[in-house]
C-alpha cells in the first residue's frame, strides 16, 4: 500500500473521532496563552499516535516523529477569540464571550488527524525523514505566539514548513493556493491625546482635543497612503474612538485605536517610524499632546514557489486537480509570517463552506464550518509532509 492510500484509509477511519474533537474544542474555547485544556487533549492523543511530545512552558506543544533525515514541520494554532458564540449548535461555546471564530478548532483537529496518519506511515516504514508538529498558542494576539516557539527552537533543523487556514468563502473540498504573499502585514496603533479641555462655547480658550482627535482619524490614513508606496496597499482602520462624556464639555483626554495593514514588507518596515511623526504633524496646530503607541504585529506570509508546488501536488493527490483554486492576497494578519521569514514554506486556505450554503466571515460569532474540512486538512497536511521527504 502506498503512503497516500494509507493516509487516506487512516484519516477515513479517524474522521468521526476528529470531528468529535473539533466540536469538543469548539465547545471549550480558550483565549491566547490560556490553552491549557486544549494542550492537554492534543498532547495525549498525539503521544498515543507514537509521537515524541514536548509541552511548552506556558501552553502549546511540539511533537516529532522519525529518527533521521530532513525535517518537515506542520503548524496549527490553538487559541480562540473574545467573541460571543451566536450559533445554536449543540457544540456551541460553553464559555461566555469566547468562541473559535477563526477556525482554530479546525486547524488543531486537522493537524491531530495528520499526526495519527503520519504515525501509521512511520510505523509501516514509509516515512523517509522526520516530521515536526507545532501546536502553537496565541496566534490571535500581536506579535503572535510564533515568536515564542521560534525562541524555544521550534525551527531548528526545519527544512520546510506548511500550514492551512480556514476560508469560509471556499467550498469544503477546495484549497486556495497562491505563490508569493498571501496575507498582509498587520500592526496595532493607539493614539492618546491630552489637552486643557474646557467649555464648548469657548473652544478658542481651550485645546480642542475632540477636533484634533477627529483630524487624526481622517487625515492619518490619507497622509500615510501618500508617504508610503501606493502599491503597498496601506490601510489604516480605526476600531476604537473614545473622548468626552457630555455634549458641552471639550474633554481633556481622548483615545483612538486601530490597525495599520499593508501588503508589502518594505513599507511595513517604514511605517513604525513614520506614523508617530505624522500624528504629531496633524495635531500640532491644535496645541494638544499626542502619545503614540505603535505595536509592530506580524509580517506578510510569503509562500515560496517550491513549497507551493509541493502543496499543490499534495492537494491534487488528495482532492484531484479541481481541488485547488487560485486565491488572492488579503490584508488579514497571520503570525505564520514570522516562521516563513526564517524557513521556506507555504500556507494554503482550507475551504469550510458547505456547497450551496451561506458564506460566513472569520472573526464573527456566527461562523459555521463544514466538519468535512477537518478530514480534508488532515489528508493534505499528512500528504505534503510525506511528499516533501521525497525531494529534500
């Protein structure tokens, strides 16, 4: 029996267990750096499949199988989001205000499935090298848990790295692939303004902080788009605006917060120094003081050509030629980019939409996924790991 046939048989047999695991994780989501229960469940099942497991100091784990040869790494993220679950599924979140609104429960269950399949491949003597699994905590916070794993040596000796991310705009049974950048760089920006404040009838005797705050909200995105290469697709979007508590009072402090995103790594390297200067220039006419907290987040995920070729072959082996589709770069941030800054690899988009069903969006409490995506992801990840060893 070929390794591809063995992977398919093992995942097929394990699919009920994997779907049950995914639903269990969905019912018991854990926020970034708190993924204790998730880590324990995954660790026990992966060890049962024959892997050597190292649990990390906080949460998450690294597992390895094989004794010699090139190392292919596969990654899944464990954490949920502080978003309420708006579904009424039997496995909806039991934790108030927390849910797997980004599909990390799918990522984790699929990688457990790949671990079970690769354990059997190794047992049958069909694994030509080593495979390392990165069950990573804290993808949803910047700058991401990937940096913690890198500091702990997760990439030492790794030749290639692969991952999948849920895409609710793609039907289950499809994987979106793209050579080059597939996500954008993403940073957090907080601006706090302070001034004397006063009565709205006498703005000339105050430092009109609210007006200055509004100027930053509207002008910073426009100015930044003129100071950075327009091909970088710079996007500044505010999610938090706070100032004042009464109609006739100019407040003494106000705050805005949002994200700075772009498609290009060069522009990303320039934005951190440029933004505070621009904010100061915008507020200078109003006499207020600006404190800028610019938190660098994650770089773009850039898929290298050789890894995309390997991932394409793996998808075709599992789903046929119609199984992969071209996908576009998004401005969504993913700390997988930190890994690919150091080793070659690729991330694909795993379809989770039921054919003919509604299209959901990530990071929304009403997200639903087709459970068949778990088995698809497990097969693709296992297959690309085996295929890599044939060419490394």
